[in-house]
C-alpha cells in the first residue's frame, strides 16, 4: 500500500524538511505498541534526524482506547501554540497514567496559555484534523498502530526494524 495523501504542510514534521527519506507514523497515544515504539523513534531521530523527515499522523483507535482521541485533540490544540511535539512526547512518556485530568495537567506543565488552550480545544478544526489523519490512514491501508510508511510505501515491520533500516540506508 502507498501513503495517501502525500506529506504536506498540514502534517506535523520533525527532522530535515527536504530529506530524501520520509517516515510517516500513524499512531494512537494510548496504544501500548505505539508507546513501546516511542523511545525507539526518539533514538532514531537523535541519530538520524538531520537526514530524515519524520511525520506523525493521528490514528486513534477510539473503540479500544478511550483517551486516544482526546489525547490527539489535546496535541492538536498544543500545536496551535507551537508545542505539538512537546505534547506528543509528554503524552507518550506518561502513557500509563493517561486520563482527561492528566491531559489538562500537561497544558500547565508545558506552559501553554490556558485561556487560549480552552478556546482552541473547542475548535471543530482540531477534530477535523484528527479525522482527516485517520481517514488518510484508512485510505493508505493502515489497520493497526503503529503503522509506518517509508518514502510513501507501507513498512511492514516494527520500530526496531525501522531503526535497523535507517542504520543501513543513512550514512
């Protein structure tokens, strides 16, 4: 399967903007497999972030994970204040204690403007962004999390294998 749509300015991007290697993750903030992949992906970015572009798209499996969608929307609200990746990381680093009150604590911990956050969190565009990411995952053949795409093609292995692949192709 191939990635649909292609990476664009509406995506959350880390690393080298014009990299020849583009990795897209479809993730669920409450998925234990995504949680296990998170430190591996952080290591990958520390080692190869100057040579790759890493993109995160929301794929909350809401029927199994009650806080996945609220967490995705909180991360999108943080993005409006320029702190998407800080919120993304804080959620994964505290995945075991995920709850709505805890997500609100993160707003304070990350020093987001609480008034602006309360305005932003109600914006329908945030839910629309999460839904759009999810729909793009469905179109791309995602059927579980985490799912990775390397240069637009589905990578049918885990994060450890992705790190190994990067060590082989990035010089």
